[in-house]
């Protein structure tokens, strides 16, 4: 993991293409420029390496600038449970703000880069930037909503609904980044998708193959093309909203 300071000529919050979906979403240009003052560092995380681990001091939260990450927990027996996937523009580490300890582990699915937002700087600047407190309330609400959505997914949806909803959520989140909602690459493996959705690798593979046979999607390894969005939505049986972060 490599840390490096943000130089004056580097892209900052006020000029970042992710500002419409990251922490500064909805802020005025003046307020965003104030954020430039405390986002002073970035971290590069190679594929498979950790950004933070369970129990680490939560000294910062992180905005994913590029790449993709998975969030996971380990139970008392050492079993790993993936609780979310993070895409560019999304925030990592909010769960550590409650007791200053990270409650999960963040691992890079591919070479990734994050912007570091130190908690001490947040505490220092937020009184002068009231909208920042609103942004954190928004993020906290999204985290709670994500948790509720995951409980519903694992507790009530059939296996084909889970996989369809997952594909649709990834689609909508990538669309929010300005990418195609119909053609994309899954940054996570089928085994990781199954772990997150509470399904076996075989079940995920079987359902993806079935969706392909039924001409709902075209899939080649991790490359996905959605051919029938409406049919996937009908299978999922739920409204898919990017703010729900079903796939995060």
C-alpha cells in the first residue's frame, strides 16, 4: 500500500469527475473548494491487499477514486462473509466512526486508489462547513438502508431474484458513474458474488448461464451485457435504486 500527498497540480475535490456522486454531492463550488483543504492524501492499494482490517484504528474515511473493493467480516470460526462491494465515488470506512475502530475489512478487488479524509480534519472543519454534517447523515442513512436491503435480500428473495437484483444494482451504480448500464465487467468473481448473496458458486454460475440461455444477458467470463433489462427487473421483483447499494 503506497501513500502519497496530493500535489497542487493534482485533481482535487473541486475538479474531480466523481464529485457528483462522492462526498461533495450537492455542495456549492465554494464548499467543495473548502474540502480541497483537508483531502490532502491518497493511497494506492494493489489487488488483494487491505486498506484496513477489523479492529484497526479508524483515523480516516476513504473515497474510492478508482478500482473496486470488497468489504468483509470474519466470524469466530474464521469464516469470511462479504458484506459489500465498493465502486468509484463511494465512501469506505463509515462503520468506524462510531467507536473509532473499523468494524470490517476492506480489500482491493483490483489495483485501486482512495482519497483519504482524516477524522481529525473532519472534526476541525465541519463546524465551518455545516453541509458536511448533512453529507455524513446522508451517508449514514445509506449505510442503514444498505443493511436493511441486505437482510431482505438474504432473508426473503429466491436465488434467481438475488442474482438478478445484484446485476441490476451494479448496472445502475455504473450508470451513475457515466458508464454503460448494459455493458460492464464484473470486478468480483462468481465465488465472491455467491458469498455476498448467500449462494454457492455453482448456483451463481447456473443462474448466470440460465439468464444467458433465456437471452436476458450475454456473459463471457466477467464481461456482462444486459439484453433484456425489463425481464431482469421482473425476475428481481423489487425496485432497484442505486442509493440502496444492494451490490455495495
